[in-house]
C-alpha cells in the first residue's frame, strides 16, 4: 500500500486544457523530449487569463474527498508555475491546497507573482512548496533534495510512493528510479 500518492495536475487532477494539449502536440511533432519553457510560460499565462479555470476531474475530486488522509498522504507534482497553481487554488471551491502535503512546481519567472512565493522551502507550511529546475519527463523532477528530505523525515521508501501521471514518459522515468507509477485511468478504476 502506498503511503504517499503523487498526482500530476494536467490530465490527472484537472482536465487538460486546450493550450496544454496544443503545446504537447506541438512538442511531439517537433520530436522534442520535453516542452520548451517558453511554451510552458505562455500556457500558464493563457490559462490564467482564460475563463473558466481548469475543471477538476470528478474521479480526482471523489478520490481526494474519500481517501484515508491518516494513512495516505497526497502530493502534487506539476510542470505548471507557482503563479498558476496558486491562482487555481484561489478559485477552486472543491479542493484546497491543504489537501496536499507538498506541491512541486517548475522554476518560472511567473513564480514571483504568486502570493505563495514566501512559502518556498518553508518546511512548516502545508502544503510545502518545492521548485524544480527540470520539467517532466526528466527524472531529475523526482530527484530533488526537498522530495528526498520529505520522504526521509517520514520514513517513506520509494516503493511506498505511487506516482499518478498521464505522461507515459514520466511513468517510465519514475519506474526506472524505483517509484511505482500508474496511468490515471488505471489508478482511478482500481480505487474502492
């Protein structure tokens, strides 16, 4: 049984937006291993300005509400900026950032505009905020020192962490590092 479940944002927690789908397709057509940063920044700005905010997937909302928070910790790892994520949670009435032990975002010039910037690296906040210099599917996303410290402090082994991501390449990278990983469709179907 997993002690920590790490969800992706786009495609797992929320329905992927049109811009997110476009930049993924664009990257695939150019045979890029990962999406260029300028596209990620553009996507965050576009989605921030777009109305309405991304829609929470019903199965993700149900899972968050029904899980046993005493035995299953929950976290979020995303390629989104802290600016976008804090904006999403300020608009969401269905879930709270405190549902998550930590939220890991990407390094971004947009982060400076987030009211959560003061919480980066602060271990006593919930959620803790981690920032990754890398984006998915780079394995370094799961190798950062904050994540390692978090696991060590709670005596959680890698095999007790379950990664839920809609990107096959990210699930593959996670498995190669010793983390179990599932596609969201399979994960939500196996939940009681």
